[in-house]
């Protein structure tokens, strides 16, 4: 088939390129909606407005001075097409009239920290991060910052916090939403 | 290998190409795939097969991505489809492509078969090619049937009830088959899960294998060429597959794609409210391309039903499947094959007539209900999305107001779940004409709100009416 005439060659070139252009066009026209579809609502920020959701941790007087206490809270989450509840743990330490309220999520990569009374430290078993009772990170911790405190208030004798999630790894606390 | 289909590169690009080619044999494959000689030249009439392949690819791609959000359970299937339609960016488009794509698949498979039949292209040692094709045709129909259930809306539910009912007509094993299909005696999550597995794993795998076999056998048998030329004439006008036929296939596929994309943007793929087995007014209709089969059922009452549902369609399908064995005459010109041509025409006319009769019957007897269903579906699609609420807050339903306990609970049940004399109130807030104000009005004057069976309640004060309506709206 090496003896194609010039006309044939042009025709073949046109049809060949035409096929490729059509194929690429259809692929491109599909790629955009598919990409958007796959990303879905992942990048949408929740619009709860500015109203803070105060969650009760129980009576403020029941906490023992200086001793970390775990409190389970239930938060409302939106999981795709479902509105549901999820449990989280908050570490509470009473210091005189003040409170320290930590989320139990390790600021390193998000495992949960537990209080180890024998060593007087919060410990994250994932990559060995230890934190003081005050939340500061101990030397050698994998985490770049101490435990993340949550905003709290005492209202009607009840200790309340605003639950938030924070970005991993950073040396300072930044809200993840 | 001197092939006009294989690109020639110079310089570095050429070296890279040669390096890869020596190891991967690209040139050989390209030559094999693209230089296929087409006797009698390229034609748009040959584009249906490629278009089918194209639509199958579209269905696979959109299907894979739809599965990112779809959950096959009685609890979540409908909500997840609603979520896709209303909340996910381009969700309505993706589902539209998949929905209209299924129709396109059926249309295209029929056109493809008709072309082969008219051209007599199933003859001359092409029996296996045709058999695999017939199997693929049945797989396409199985795709539609199994996909129909997945959104778990009214249409899906009743469509499947009928389909499964037909399966149960099989003598002796009918009930067993039915139980195995639905996974017990109750249609629900197990049923959806089975249809889902069949629709997204089993059928695609079988189809992919079938397509591979079909293409291989096609290449082995070679294109049949025009029916009105001798083999010598056809060989004289031979054209390679690339680029002439590829271009025609591409143009045709582009037209198909443009139509599907337009439909998906212009018209939402239907989705009705969630399946409700207690709904007695619902008129169930299959997808349009099965309407003729549905009409056929009407002519075989009682114990003869199996004739219309399984025997006649089974015989027709068997004739189609074994056509190359039944029609052994080597003649390919359609005008010289009156038997097959008239048979095909008669089948098409019968299908068309049954379809029109079904439409006519519906227009005469069910027009109002069908229209109401359509409007209900459209209304449902326009409703803003409400997430399913399983949070602990929602579980704590407030106790009914005292006025409800005193005046309403006797008939409607203590928690509004319905009783012997009154319908259930749970979920009623979602129905049209049942806003809080309207419910309060209904309690005052039931007959003005289409509830003439309910006695008027003059003893209930306006404040109590409002409290009851408020509470009823919390029942989900
Ligand atoms: S996640 Fe806690 S140390 Fe890595």
C-alpha cells in the first residue's frame, strides 16, 4: 500500500487526525464532570454559621484537681447522605478555677492519646509521642506540638466545650474544617 | 513492517518508539488491529458494533464512578441515589449518562443485529461469532433488568416484583428460583445486594469476556463485506480499517455521545420516592424497551401466563440465537432471502404493535394515575435534599401532646403509627397538602382536606391543633 496517491494521503491524514481529535474530545468532555463527581463534596466547608455548639461535659464541680479525666461526648456529623452521631473523648484537667480541655486526637497523625498514670503522661502509641499533664509535648515526641486544647466555659455549673478538629503535623494548632 | 497505520517518527522520538516497539511489539499489534482489510470499503452501516463497544465503555466508566456513592442496601440505596442526583457535583449528569446509556445500548444492539441480518453477515462459517453475539445481546438485557432495581424507588420495586413473579412461573422450580433471586421471601437488602453484585461484577466480567471472544471471532472470520458484490468485486474495492472505518466509527460514536450528553443535561433521569410496599395505587410499568413483553402478558390469563412470559419470548430468543443453523442457504442478498427478511419484519411489526397497544391501553385506562406518578417523581426530584437523620437527637422523639392522646390516639395509634380506624401519621408531613397549617385545618374540618372519613373535632382548641400538627411533623 505504499503507492497511495497524494489525494488519498491527504484524505487518510484527515480521517486519522479526525479520529484522534474526536476521541480526545469525548475523553476531555467526560473527564471534567467525572473529576468533579469523584471529588464530590469533599472540599465543601460545612456552613454551620458562627454559632458555637457547646457540648456538656457534666458538672464542673465533679472534676478532681490535677487529675486527667476522660469524658465521652457525642457530636453530630454529616456523613454523605446521613446525619448521624459519633463519639469522641475529651481529656479534662481541673487547675484551681481553670480547666484544661484537650481533644484526645494526637496532633501528629491523628491516633488517640491515653493517660498513663504510672508515668504521669499522655501517651500516643502510634509513633511514641508523650505529653505532660499540661499537654506540652515531651522531648522525643514525634508530634510537632502539644495536645490541642478546646475552647471551654462553665455555664450553670456545667463544664462545656466546643469540639473541633485540627490539622495534623503543624507546630501550631490550626482548625481543620 | 510497512504499514500506513503505524506512525513514523524521526530522531529521539523515533529511537524511543523503536526501543519500546522491540520489546512490546506495538507495531505488530497496531498492524493487526488497524490494517484489517474491509472488503467493499468502509461504511457507516458497519459502525453499530463499534458504537456498542463505545457505549459499553461509557456505561462502565459512569457505572464505576456511580458506585463511589451508591450503597446497595434497602436502608440506603434510595437515599444514596437521591444524594447523587441532588448533592454530588455532576451527579445528575453522571446518572443521566448511565440511565440513557442503557437505552442507547438496547437500541444499538438491535440496530447491530438488524444490520447483520439484512447483510446476511452471519453466514459462511460465522456461526460461533453469531452465537457469542446472541449471548452478548442477552447480557445487555440482563444488565437492564438488574440495573432497574438498584435505585429502589417505586418503579424499581414493582418492576422487580413483576420480573421475579415471572421467574416463579417456571414449572416445579419456580418458587425455588424466586426465593434464590430475592434471597428469601422478603424483597430487601439481600435482594438489592444480589442484583448489585450481578450488575457490577458478574455481568461486566461476562460481557468483557464475550466482547473479547466476539472481536476475536470477527477478526478470524473477517468482515463479510457488501451483500451485492461477489467476493472478487469486494476484494477489488478493499479498504483498510484505519483510518477510514475508524473515522466513521468515531463520528458515529460522537453523535451518540452528543445525544446522551444532551439528554443528561436537559432531562433528569427519573427517580421516584422510595419503594413503599404498602402503596396500592401504584401502576408499575417496565422500561420502555420491555413494554411489548409486558403487553404480551395481558393476553395469557391465569395458568396460561407462562406462555406469554416465558414460552413465546423463549422461542423467539432461541430462533434468534440459532439463526445461522436454521438459515443455511449461502445466499446473502436480502431480496433473495424472503423467509428471514419477512420473519424479521413480522417480529418488528409485532413488537411495535404490542408496544403501541400497551401505550393505548395505558392512555385509556391509567392516564391519570401514570401522569400523577410522573408528577410525583418530578416533584420528588425538585424537593431539596434532606439527609437521613440517624443522630441520637432524632431518635429521641418527643412524647405526643396531651390533646393527641385524648382525641387522636384511639384511631391513629399512640405514636401515630396507625390503627384499625385511622391511617398512620408517620411520614405524612412529606405528602403534599400536609403542611403544619393544613394538618391543623384538617383537624378542624376534615372533609375540606380530603379526609371525609375522619370525624370533625370541635373540642380541640386552635392551640391544641397547632401542637398536634407540630408533633406530627416530627414523626419520621
Ligand atoms: S499519631 Fe500520635 S505519635 Fe504519630
